[in-house]
C-alpha cells in the first residue's frame, strides 16, 4: 500500500511521510536511554555541539528536531531525483525510503555533525550533476571545492568528497586542467580563513588539532555486538535486488542518467572508505550513505512488477526499524 501511494505525487503523501518519520522514532523518543555524546575536533561542530550543547540536551526536542531535518532532507533529495531524472518517473518514493533508511539505527535519531552535512552533500550532488551540460565549469568546480571544505569543517571525513569531484570531472567532462586546479583552490580557501582566524586569536594549537583524525590507526569497530548487524539485513537484501535491476536496465537509460548512476556508486565507495579517517565516529558515519542508497532502492521499487513483493519488503524494513529499537 505504501509503495503504491508514494509512487504518485499527491500532497497527502507529505503528511503521511511526516507521521511515518515521527512514528518510527517514537519508541526511542520515549525510552530512558541517554543521548549519545560525540567528541569533535572540527571548529563548526565544536561550536554547535559544545558551546550550545544545552540546546540539544532535551531528548524529545533533539529527536523531533532531527526528524524534521531528515524530513526536509528527504523532500529535497526527492526533488533532486526528479529534477535530474535519476529514476524514470516523478514520484515520492525517494523521500519515503530516505526517511526509513535514516531510521535503521537508533543512534541516527539524535543530532550530530553527519546529519547536518547531509544538506551539504545534497548541494554537492546538484553541482556535480550540473557538470554534464555546463560548457565552462571552472567556477562550478571552485564552488564544489569550497562546499566540500566547509563540510569537512563540520565533519572532517567529508574531505574525501574532493575525490568524488575529481571522478565527476572524469565522468562528465573532457580534461581541462583549470577545472581540476579550481577544485583544489576551492578546497583550500576555507582552511586559509580558518587558519588565519586561529592564528589571529592565538589558538594555533587548536588548528593543528583539526588534523588529528589523520593520525588514527586503522581499525574496524563499527558495531559493538554482532546482533547490531541484523537491522541491515532487509536493506542489504533489497539493495542486491536493486543493483540487479539496475544492471538489467542500465543501457536503457540516457547517457546523463547512466553517468549519474556511476557517480552515485563511486560516492558509496568513497564515503564508506572515508570512515577510516575518523573511525571513532563509529556507525553514525554511515548515515552519509543514505542518499545514494535511497536512489538505488527507489529505482527498484518503481520498476518492481510484483506489487505484493515490493509492499512486503517496505513493510519488512519499517518493521525491522521498530523491532530492533527494543531488541
């Protein structure tokens, strides 16, 4: 029923989506577990979550505010998918799946830096997709470098997205050295301003601390218990089916869509690998995979021929999200 409803773009879907977003987080909102606390070296996140920590200390407010952020991000992602024809039909499925994916783990339910930079991530994707039809992309790549750099000042592993910008230049553009250089200069520019500020206020040591994540030793300690992998099983199952459908229909898409899909696959690889820049952030890092995963899952649910299968899978995802909050 949900898949059938969200395949269309009816205004009532926006209300249903908000109720669903709050509903799947309601058990966590009402339990007695404390809000997770993260330690940040990044200046923007230190300012927001350190100096104004009292704003986020109330659990109900924190979860509701974070839910509204997810809701807004889901609607923006939905618009991007439709505007760039990443799937062949305008639909509300991306917003539905984004809200569900971002509810897989209870640690996603409260505000942190990774959630904030999802909006910068969406902005980056818009600029990347615009590279395809742009005749002169020097200013565009300079802007992309700045956005990536600003995102890293909220959450340092986002600096890896500069590699995604370079891959987009390879996929969408002929080689123009000015465009590549512009992306590098753009990425450096915000750090020059930050470095000047720290030097001016005699806090140079704090600027050096920004680079400490690069000294982390490599480790894999994402889930404290093996059972924490269980909520991922329904989504992994659907992703496998989705990629198979994508493979079958890949050459039926226009060139721009094929190139965009390739870029989204690279974004999954780069974002997942950037976990090792700051492994202390643990599972919350992987909320940054929600955007590309949403696009591929939406593609499957749109082309699925057996309605009862797709409806069953979406209910399985929602059920696992709610069940594992108590498990």
